[in-house]
C-alpha cells in the first residue's frame, strides 16, 4: 500500500513538471501574495499606536491614511488577481495532461466509463495536484510570514498566538476517511449516470442520480462540519487561554496590553488560523481527490471502501 501511494505521488510530480515554467510561476506568485498579506496587520498597528500617542491628527491625516490603505489593498488585489490567473491557466493544462494520461494508460476501450473518467475524474484529480503546487507553499510561507511579522512587531504575544491556533488542527482530521468514501461513491454514481442514458434504463438512471445526490450531500456535510468545528475550537481555545493565563498566572499573555498590539494579535490570529486550518482542509482535500487520482493514473486498479481494513490482492488497491 505504501509503495503504491508513493508511486501515485511520483506520478503526480511528473504531471506537474510537464509544464515547468507554469509550475514555478504558480509557486512564486503564491509566495509573493502570502508574504505581503501581513503588511495590513503592520499598518493597522502603526495607525493605532500613532493615534494613541497623539502623534497624528485623525481629521488631518484621514485622507493620507485612506490613500495608504487603499494603495496597499489595490496592490495586494492586483497580486492576488495575477496569482489566480496563473493558477487557473496551469490547472487547465493539468486537466488536459491527466485526460491524455488516462487514455494512454487504459488497456481497453470502456466506452461510457472512459467518458466519465475523462470528464469527472480528471477534474477531481486536479484538486490533488493543487495540494503540491499551490496549497503546500501557501501554508508554509503564510505561516512563516505571519510569525515573522508578529515576532518583529509584538513578540510578547507570539506564545498566545501559537497556542490559540493549534487545537483546531487536532479536531479537523476526524472526517478524512468519511470524505474519501463519499468522494469514491460520488465518482461511481457519476459513472452510473453516464452509463444509464438509454430509453429503457430510466430506473438505473434515477438510481444513479439518487446515489449521486446522497454521496455529494454527505461529502459537503463532512467538509462543512470540519470547518465549523475548527472555527469554534479556535475561539474556544482563545477563551480558555485567557482564563487559564489569568487564573494560574502562566505569563502567556503580556501584563500590559497595548491597543495596537491587541489589534495586531487579532489580525494575525485570523491570518495564522487560515494556513494552519488549511492543513486540515488540504488533508481532507487529498482524501477527496485520492480516489479520482487512482482511477485516472491507474485505470486498472480497483478501489475499495477506505473504512474497511482489507488485505491487498495482486494488482488491486484496497485503501
């Protein structure tokens, strides 16, 4: 099983490197965007601190600050637009490559099943490739960027920031196997629908639609439950941090809380929660994409229910 998954991962890298220039551009644009996002937190802290110390007249400087914020938001917006455009072009090229790979690797003509896999499975497989060229870099560099900005501007808040964002990660991994099962059933239902369009196959067509509806709904419920639980645990963890630190005097929070530092903390808490929470979302995204990747890159492999602990048979995958 482990060797099989390694071979799938190796194939994924080979697909990504089919277009090396777009691969590099996608990673670079993501790094630039996530590295500059915390600059909003720095500017917010500076404005609050200057106002508190009476260094600026709000009425006189309102236009100036507005132009600075506007310029920063415009610049970040343009960078994000370029990043999304690069990613979209690259993703379209990857889907085309996956479609061609599937047709090359199949050992026989399966008719409607081939059509289903080329259209639906290849599109879903792209999400698995996104993890490598987009999600992984975004998580790493956004996390590093936020921590560096926080450490350079208000290091006394860094322990509290790190403690507040880690508990949700543990909660988020609960639904991975369920998401993979629902994704596999959804792909099978799409294939059944495509294979049941004949005049005398109305019953099979309706059954396929029903299975598609159920599996899609289950998958969305599992994914949404993960996000809701993570958001709740993040803020519950922050509340518990404040209470425990106040009662036991652990020194996790600064004794004197400055308004600017507090504003920076909440902005960076939101920024840091995104990449760390994204770890769980990416894990579940990989679970969702895995059945499609196997069906495209290994057309002859049969995939079993991921929740069943079955032994592998020759030339079969039991995940």
